[in-house]
C-alpha cells in the first residue's frame, strides 16, 4: 500500500518488487490516488485498487482500507510512506493480519523540511509504529537512523533497491555502434568532441544542484586546466528550483553548456550518451537510485560522501567506480570532475568495468527479488512457530 500521488524511488521500488515476485506471490497494490504508478502496473497486466483519498485529511479512507484488507485476507500487509503506514498499520492490526511490514525509503527530516510538516509526519509514524512487526530499510544509513530513533535492531532488515539492468545494457550496446552516439547527441546540440556529464535528480535544495553549477563554472573557467574536450552538462529531472537554477546558470555564462532536459523516459540512452555522472547531493533520502542507474550505464562518477552514498559504495572494490567528495564543497567537486576528465580512456574504462561489476553483484533485480522472497518466507515462518 502506498499513497501513489507522486512517482519517485518508492514507486519504482514497488514496480521492481512486483516484477520479481508476481510469479510466486499473490500481490495486490492499493494506492490512495491514480497516477503513473497505477499506469505502470496496468502495463504489467495488474489492476491496482485505487482507494480514492479526497484530500490529505480524508479520514474516511481508513474505512476503505480496512474493508479492502478484510476482503483480501492477506498474510502480509506491506506499506510504503507515512500516510500509507498510518492507515495500513491501524487497519491491518484491527483486521488481525498475521504480519505487518513497512519499507522505509528515506529520512523523514529530508522528506519534510518544514518543521510543522515534519512534526506531523513524525507523530503519524510513531503513533502507528507499535503495530508494525518488521521494517525493511533500503540502506544501512536508514537502518542506523531507525535504531537511533528507538527501533529494536532485530525488527529491521536492510534490503537495498534493485535496478533492471537490461535497458542500460541495451542502450550501451546501441550507442556503441558506429555513429550512434553522435546521432543521439546531435538533437541535444552537443559537439562531437564534448565531454558530457550527466546528473539525474529532483531540482530541490537537498540535491545540491547549486553547488554543481558553482563547480561546473570553476571547471570550464579554469585557465590553468589542460586543453581538452569541452565540458557539457545534462540535467535530467524536474522540480521547483528549475527557474532559479537556469537563471543562475545564465548569469554565470553557463547556459550554452547545460541542457535542462526535465523528465525523460529515455534515461538509459541519455546516460549511455554521456561520458561521466555527477551527484552533488547535500544529503540522500535513503538509497541513491540515480547513482546506481548511472553505474548500470557503465559511467564512472563523482558524488558526495553523504552516508547513504558512502554506504551504498562500501566494498565496491579497487579501483572504486565513484570518487567521493565532501558535500557542499564546490571546489572539491570541481577538482574531482577535472581529474576524471583528465584521466586516460584506459583509466575510465577500468572504472566503468568496476561500476558494472558492482551493480551486477549487488543491485540486480534478481538479487532484489531473492532477498525479498527470503524475507517474506522468514517472516511467515516466524508467525507459525
């Protein structure tokens, strides 16, 4: 169960979960709103239940949630997001569902930056937390946060998100063919010799795009830098800061070097057309899915050393596919980008291979599905013993 009014990491997580478990699990998705998540499930042949919440404070939703759970008689109710957690946990407990589970995708303090909204979300979460049997955290950083917030360690399991690697592999193969990368870049007005950076992010303060603009200005304006391929930047994503960021880029003389692409459905192809990836986040909500997708595209990367990113890259091997820099430090970010651009093609190829090896071993959909299947089996076995 999820709100479903937006489309982000949690919604993509649910699509991946359904794709990997639908052969083994009787899976019903319930959402509060229609939207892209419902459309995606329908494309996969499923028909979600839309519970039709009329507003944020529509308390009649509880009756519909409870009626649905009573009708389905599920072994597990699994919720995602603060509002879904509140209604699903209370209704499932009243209906006597054997096991109640929540997946935590992000830190509340970053989802709700305004104090009033954070306090309300925190109260909703903690009011229903006694009814949940187990919590899945999508990163070790989230696990530590939950433990610090008072949750018993034995009630938490870490299962990192999975990525469908096939579209990224297909895009790499396609754009490696003679002339294909040039043909794909041409509509984006990218010079043939450009060194193309990509960033995939919501255009919100916590993602640090203002720091990236500062770093990018330093990168292309450095008179001491060795001559080489001109740097360009693809910004993939939407958000409330779009106007202010593009205006800032214009003031700094960067407009000709940046392509603001908004929401795109061809992210694997865009990443395959790039040379490197950068993620300047001040903080990551839980699991850095955009970074993992870039690694699935075989891109060497530069990112900030925030806990969720550093934890995701733990044990990545040598050489690491990502150089980490302190968050909020434009000079350090520019320096790491400069070093990657100056690296030989052979060095970048080795880092690309390291990226592909990491995602193949840890973040494939098959691994994601296996871990969830084993989790559900343990959970239900514990209920019968």
